């Protein structure tokens, strides 16, 4: 199911993307904040449902693109993690 995969994986690598077009309802992190894989970073509302976006890996928030109440296109990068050192 693409919606479940989007909510569970929330992107890959360094980018956390919106699973579909919707409205950003919540941003739970700040730039510079350390996060662990699976931490909730944001919530997007689409099709009358809330879709939590989670960290795909451990890392540090590098950038936030969007704010609560803003519209977002499906696939748009909402949160970027600093590049993985591996």
C-alpha cells in the first residue's frame, strides 16, 4: 500500500517527502535537532486522513521546507537530514 509505505518510511536517505498532496498540519522538529529512525517528524493531512512522516534513519535535521497550514505537493521534500557520514 503506497500510503502505508509513505507513512512508515517517510522518504529515504536524506529526504522526508509528502506521500501525497495535502496540508502540513504539524512539524515536530527543529533544524539541528537529533532524531532516531522512526521518530515522528511531521504530519500531513490528505484525503481527510492524517499521515505521520517519520525519520528514515538516525540523523540531524538539516532543513525544514514547509510550515503548519501550508499546502504541499505529493513527493515534495518537507524535511532534509544532514548527509549520512557512512
